[in-house]
C-alpha cells in the first residue's frame, strides 16, 4: 500500500490539461474554463463617468452656479464647463471637459436655471476616472479561470464574441455488481439499487467533466471486458465495485488483460483501501470500491484532483485546519476520511455507519482527516479537514 499523498502525486503525473477550443459567446460557456489570458481591448470606463444623478461642477467655484445643459447616459460631453457653470448629469454619463466633480442632486437647491450648493465640494467626488477599472492591454482574466455568470458579464464587456475554453474531459462510468439493479427497478432478495453510478456521474459533471457514458455491468469478466472496451475513447473511465480480491472481483484482472498500466492498487486509507488507478492508452482509469462512502471519498481524493488538473485548475488536495464544534474520539488502523459538515463557526463530525452508508453524505461538505491509532480532541481544537466545495 502507498499513502494518500503519494497516490495523489501519481494521479497528477498523468492528468494533463486538455486541448482548447473556441466557443461563440453565449451562456453555454458557463462553467467552462478559460484556455488563455484575456486582455482589455479598451480602457474601462472609456471616459470620466458620473457615478450619480446630479450636476457636474468645478470644485473651485462658488456656491451659486448657472445650469447650462443636460448630459444623459449615452450622451456626449463636448462643450467645456466654464467658471460658475454646471451641467445636469445622470449616472453613467460622460463628465464634460473642465468639470472635476459631480454633486448629488440631493445636495443642491434648484432655482430656475441656477443651483445653490448646500455641501462642500471635493475634487473628483462621484466621478469614476477613465481606466480606473481596467486599462487597455491589462490582463483581466487569467488562463484557468472558471466562467461564472460574473465572468460571462466581464467577457461581454470585453467584446469577446469568441471565447477560448479548455476542452472538458470526457468521462465514462461503469458500476459493477450482480447485486445492482437500476433505479427504476424493485430490488428482490439481496439486490440493491445502483447508487454509485448516478453519484459518481453527478460528481464528475459537477467538477466540469462531460459524462458521455454510464452503465451497469454484472460480475462477469466477458461483459466487463466488452463494457471497458466501449469506454476507452473517454479521457477518464471510472469503475465502481469489483476492485478488491474476492472471487467476483474481476476488474483488476480484466483491466490488466486489456493492457492497463497499474500505477497503484490499494492505498493506506479508510474507507477506500482497494482503490485502483492506472492508464489504458491515454485514458485515466479509476477503480473505486463498491461501497458508496468509499467511492465518494476516493472520488474526492483522486478523481476530483485529476479532473481539476485536466481543466487547468489547481487541484484541491491540501487539508485546512478548522476548529471542532464538539469532542471527537476515534480509533482506526489507517488514516481515515470521515464525513463532516463545515459551519461558519467550525467543523462538525457526522455520524456514519461504515463504508456502505450514503445518508451521511447528503450533509457532508468536508472530510475530516483522522490519524491512524487512537485520536482524542476536544471542541475548539483544530483538526485537518478537506473541503468538498
């Protein structure tokens, strides 16, 4: 067995950022990743801009000014402002030449064509200067940035009619086991519904992958071989179940017969010890244990970092220190990754009944890293936690 950190390093040696493509600007770019830096094509704002509805003035003038015109948003400011003059101006409008402040309309008294200033005026007040947000040529979005709605708005501001994005890794998911039936079937005898397949596919999709295939495969070497061969064009193949050493655990042998280069099989951790990782040609292959909690933990420790690296993101594999909200006691023969819930005031260990449990995962947004051996900590003590978001 190797330790978790060594296993993660092996995975990342083979998880390289994918090729790039160009997409037309549209909402379908959401959750894609920028494949290159984006520079500003102009100053923003492109002119000195009023931040308020009010009056453009000269700060050095007196308190009584003559209003000479109106500049709405989208209007032009061509005539220079002369001493003791003001111009009615609206939010977003260009400040006229000669003006060096904007007075809010609430801070003046309007008397016919004149205004009386009722508050002191400071130079540059309520003016957003040209280029104060970004200047032409500035790198405003870096390669690897996730395209969120805010980023989409900025891309629109920059006039990016075509958006360079990283190709999303394609993922196939095979859930193995004679005991599994589809979600719409009624289990009989010792059968159970397939929860791993939808969970793993959902996790892969949530971390930016394009899930292209999902199937149930019985514990039969010939059918497993056929199913794997149908997935070798995917960037990533994730199997669950059948990776241990039982009589019906066909995954390691079948993958080996197909030419898998195995980089590790068994990691010193709990749950998820039998986890397997290898490469089949250019396809990254992960064999996750069949128990749901084990599959969930192994996905976050090994598959998630791979997908993040393939999208050009920095893999999130380093735990952070967080204070406990309650006492915690454990005893394990291997480092253990236990479901936990992170609150604003600390982390709460969640109860879990062995690696077959799935209910605790609904609340989990973190994994508490418990050391091997006996462990005792009190509420308020800091413990290592791996964030799942």
